[in-house]
C-alpha cells in the first residue's frame, strides 16, 4: 500500500443516542480500504460495565474492534468514567478533571502512530464536560473537520441546523454528514433528508438504514475523494 497523508475527523451528533458509534465504526471500516493504519478514538467515555472480566465502555470496545491498529488504551480513550451520565457529572463523581490539553496530546500521539484517526465525541455538540467546558470546546481544541450524525426522527431538522450553526461559530468546517434512521417509521423521512442536503451544504456521506442489530460493515460510506489517498 502506498504511503498516505495523515487524516483525522471529529464525529459529532445532533444529540445523544443518534448513532455516533455506529457511524464512527462504519467510517473506520470504509477508511481501512484506503489506509493501512486506522484508529478510533473516544476522548471521553461515560459508563462502564463488566466485559470479559474487566470494566470497559462498550463504545470504546466497538471502536477498537473496527480499528486496524492496536494502540495504548490511554491514548484512544484518555478519560474513562464509570457512571453512565453526563460527562461533567460522571467526572465529578469519579473525582476526575477533564484536561483538554491532555486529550489533544493523546490525539497528536495517535496521529504519529496511525494514518487515520476517527474521533468520536460524547453526547451532543454542547454536552458538558465540566462546569466550564463542553464537547464543543474539545472539538475546537482538536481543530478537526466535523462529520455530523443526524438521527432521523421528529425534531432532527431543528437539531441539525442548530448544531451546524454552533459548529460554524467555533470556526470549524462541516466536512460531511450522516443520516441515521433511528426511527424506521418516521414520516416524510425522504423529505427530511432532501431538506438537510440543501441546508447543510456538505456531502451526505451515508444514509444508514435502521438495523435491529447494527452492523457497521453493512453501511455504505461515500468518502470524499481527498480521504481516499491510497488503496490496498
């Protein structure tokens, strides 16, 4: 495989539960067809369970399974919090202070180890990380192009447009967006997608059909040409 340029992106969501992990893992599988070493990163993960004999976060494990390169766990998940609540509450309960500079440093190390780093945010764009920090601050600190996951359900148009406005206010670019059919019975779904295609002014990278058991390998991703810098 020819050497490829470094690539990274921030996967944001219009809300929690819209399918960011499914979209992120699907992105990793798609990018692995063009790049040798792809790694998923979950800077802040809240909520652990006993999995294979150890406390772990399910989203983090899914990202690792979709990655083609193993990296130190402290790099791809710098902040792991036990309680499945808002990160600022989980961090306070755990006595942890979320340090953006440390997360940025971990991301920089990952960029040295891999060709591609897909960073999955937590919750929605403005999810609190502390009394003063939000997920938007993290995205701004990383200075990455944003891919927005829109959960298709009633209210998604408002949430998508508000998030787009917030992304632009941070001086960040929307590199693309992903529609995820979280409610298969949603009325006027096609009309909603067409509206967002006109208003988001960014390419639709994937339209993920509702899956009873989500499988990222079944997602078709239309990658921008600039992200396809090499092939196996």
